[in-house]
C-alpha cells in the first residue's frame, strides 16, 4: 500500500488525470486546435516598458454541455514579462481578434473603454465558439529570455470544476 501511495504522489495532476491542487478535474471540453495553437505570435521590435495585449485561444466548447469559464492564465511567464491583468472582450466590440497588439497602436482597440466580460463567468454553449475572447495584458520589464506559453482555462460544467491547458505562445523580443 505504501508503494502505491508514493507512486501516485510522484505524478503531477496532469499526468495522473486526477485534476489540480484546487480540486478541479482535467478538462477536455475546449477545442485544442486552432489559429492560436498552431504557432507563435510575436514581435522583434518590443521595448522595455511597453505594454502588449496577447489574445488567448477563443474558447470553442466541443462538448454536449454548456460551460462557464471562471478564470484564465498564462502558465509560463518568463522573467522580463509581467502580466498586468486578464480581460475578456466581445469580438464585435474589438473589431475582430487582435492576436497581438501594442498598447496605443493605431490598430489596437481601446480596451479600457470596452466592456470587460471577465468580471463574471463567461458562458459558452455546447458545440459553439464563444463571441468573447480573453486577453493577457503584458508589460515588458526587461528583455525576455524565452516565450510566454500555455493558456489555462478554468471552468465549471455540470456543477464540476475543470482546468484545461492549451498550447499558445507569444514571443516579445526587445529591439537592439
């Protein structure tokens, strides 16, 4: 019995399939294939002190039950990048999906003036893509040595908490 307990204790929640430290199960309701999961978005002309908006994958609920997204986060944020906040915005209000946009840029929506839907859980119907997308507002504090990567979505479905991590990656290189 002791060996079995030690073996399970050595598994991470993702490896064991049992969930995470918050009691959430590993989720599978969200589609893992899409534009943001098939490459790296980035820039080679970032500057220290600059703020960037990075769009996380648009939630697409592939399951047969609605979900309510309760939290999102980038799992790996390297030194040199600070997450200022996360927000959730309507695609129509933002004029589409800004995969990566610099704060104050000519084509960047004024997110401070748009309704932030992330202040309460965002519902995504079964079999549908959300009209709401999530953003990470990132500040360059020093030249980052690696990319920010892996987007975690926490959600509730049928009274159960789930956490699902999807591939996403942003590279912000500081210009020399």
